[in-house]
């Protein structure tokens, strides 16, 4: 009997991305050399008439222009690099254990939290762009403490189930 290939972390993260309820764009990028996986997310809203928004590049978007907000999550190999060195450039940095990969608990907790963050974020971005928010700037904020607590709250079996790093 032939053994079926087990699902790796790239497949599992991709499946979780597909299951998100999100109107924007999600992209999965794998850098084999660096041993990192990025989940990029982009939200889109239309600027309200008579309201100007300056994007992060300093460009002014005006009436009816589409405003997009992009951010990313970095999964990094903790045996090869310190992900905290990159924390300022990402919404979240999530370690995995070399070839062993990442626990089911870590991925489930992350995507549960990401769904809530995206739901709230789309609403907050709309408020920001239409002028009903008092905020000077808009950005998503990942709650790392809540994420860690969510990982801990996962069943023991999920903490012991690992999706290995891809072998391609």
C-alpha cells in the first residue's frame, strides 16, 4: 500500500487562509532559502466624497479613489533566525520549529484571531476613510498576548500535532 503524503505547514496554512471570511486579498508566499512563509493581506475600501486620505507613501487619495491597506504575518524558522528582529515590519511574527514545523494549536489560534482582526479591521478602515473615526492613522494591531492565551487554550492533542516544514 502506498503511503499518502501528509499535509505540511504550507498546505495547512493555505487551507486556513481559504477558510477565512474576508473580502480583501490574501496571498501566501514561501521563501525556501530564508525558511519563512508570509501571509499577505490587503483590504480595500472606497474613499468617501469630500474626504482625503494620505497613504503610507505620502500620496493623497481623493473622492472615490480606492484605499487599500496591506499587512503581513511572518512564519519563521526559530532554529535559523530571530523573528523579533522583523517584528516591526509585520502584523505578527510566528515561530515554527525547523523541519518539525508548526503545531496545529498555533495555526488554529492564529487564524481564529486573524478572522476577528480582519472583521474589526475592515469596519475600522471604513470608519477611518469616511471620517467617522477620530484616529490620525490606521493600522491593524495584533494582540500577541491574546494569541498566546488562545494557543494555550487549544486542546492538548492540537498542541502535539505538528505540520512539518515543506520538503520540496
